[in-house]
């Protein structure tokens, strides 16, 4: 080989010094992080994944609803994730997939109340006997002097659409005298969501047609990738929200950072800044999904859809000869068509509880009721429900005994 060609080959094979420096920096940083991770593990620190309850805790895939509670499941619910631990409560799921004990046959003259809703009703943040549903049962039985069953049919993450499907296909078979529907501020967003990033399961949704009829879409439910996000737009068309960057960041979080004791230690040390923690935790959340969450949902198609879903649910309940009440914050309910709702149900505003204060009655880093909040809500609802049930307790008519199929499912 000539000197000229030899020199050119050597030049091509020589690695620039800056690349070597960058490679050395990356390698040394990686080794340091691994050593720190090992040190924190040996010191007894745990990763977020090991501390907090997973999104799918107590969930199982449900062909109709997307997910439902695993019948017979038991465990401890710890959270809120990713904030510092504020609650750790035991949870048991009965054979019907509902929180609480098995539902016995209703005694003659007894009354049954079915409470529908999402995580606010399920109340996993507090012990079972401290939920407002359990407290209501004791209070109503004492006030009415008849056996009363208050059934907690709340499922974490449910929108009004899933609640409607649950009642239509399963809940009505419990034959309640009265149904209490809790409307949450995130229901409109949930009702236009097909899959949320990081959730193990997707769900169906309803499109509102021009004639105000509801059309079930996204069913059968696809097997969505964990880091994908799908929802309905203002015209009820399915759109995908996640980008390549969002999917990458989501994958890094659920596969790597959530399993790091070092990162968990860092997060716990900056717990005084929950906004920073939330921003860090939601790095892999698609922008459209973040903007559509909670109070960020604009008043529009999602709220029109939610009104229609509640109307349809209330019509089904009334057709079953049951009474129906809708309970929620005044601001949240009044974003819906209040006049339309009043035509099918009675509205009960949480804001009428003059002493309700989120600082006292909800967890600091979480919007769910604490024990004081559940007690306050139960105390407010009990007289209202007592008055509506009192006439029924004098009637000989009542729901038939709860029927069970051999496998424990209500039929």
C-alpha cells in the first residue's frame, strides 16, 4: 500500500478526541449512577414502582367496560402516585367485583341503595368502613329503622360511559330502590378517552350522533400499547395524541425511572414542590392528554356527550322503577345542561355542605376525600336519602332477593 493510501486509512480509523471524551463521560456517569443505585438499594430505599400501587391494582380486563375489579381480590392501596405516601388502606373486592363484603339477600322490608361513580366512590384511600357509602349504610339503617344496604359500585378511572354500561348490563340486576350517581370533574374527559398513556387497558366510548343517539365505538376493545393515547375529538372521531418523543419518554419512565431507588430518593427530597414532581412524572404524557385533563376540558362536545350519557342512564334507572339522584360539585354539574338533567333526576350539590374544605377534607397531594371528607359527605347525604327512602320503607314492594349464578356473578 502506498504511503498516501496508508495515511488516508489511518485517518479514517482514528477516533476524534472529542468523541472519546464524550464516550468516557457517558460511561463514567453510567457507572456512577449504577453504583449510587446499588448503594441506595443497600441502604433500604425503594423505587416508586415498589412503593406505590400500580395503575392496574385490583383491575382485570373486561370485554365490555375495558376494565373492572378482580372478584375476590385483596390488597393494600398506597398512594398517591407519584407524590409522597399519604394513604395506605386495605381493600377487598367481593365476588361481584365491587368493593366491600358479599351482598346478602335483602331482608323483607329492607332497602337497597346503589352508588355509582369513579374512584371518589370506590374510596380506596381510606378503610372500607370509613367510606361515605359504608357510613351512609349505618346512618340510614338507624334513621329508618329497617335493614338498608348501600352498595359501593365505584370503579377507579370510570367515566360516565362505563358507569352507564355497567348499570345497563349488570348493576340493574341488583334491583336498587335508589341510585346515587356521583359526577366528577374529570368525567367529560374520561368519556372522550379510549386509552390513556400508562394504563394497562383501553375502554370503549360513545359518539354522539346528529340525532342525539349514542353510538358505541372502540368496541371490541383493541390491545393498546401502554404508552399510546387515543381519544375522540370534537366531532367524535378517533384521534391519536402520542408522538414519538412522548412514547420514548413514557417508555423510559415506566421501564427505567419508575424502577430506580435513586430517582425515588430524589423525588422524595423535593416533595415540597408537587408541581415539579407532576411535571417530571408526566414527561411521557402526550400534550393533548395533559391539556384535556381535569378542569382543562373546554365546555363543548365532551360536556354535551356527558349530559346525554347521564340522561340515558337516568332513563334506564327510572324505567326500573328506582329513584335517581346526581351528586357532585356545583361548578362541575353546571358545566353540563342542568335543565336537561333536572328533567330526569334530582341534582344534589356538594357545595351545599357549607363546611366542606379541600384543605381539611381531602388529601394534601390528592383530590380524593380523606376520612373527614367521607364522614362529612355521608352526614350531608344521609338526611336527603332518608327522606326519599322513608316512603319506600312503608311500602310492601321491594326488590327481589339478590340472585347469584353458580359462579358468583349476578344474573
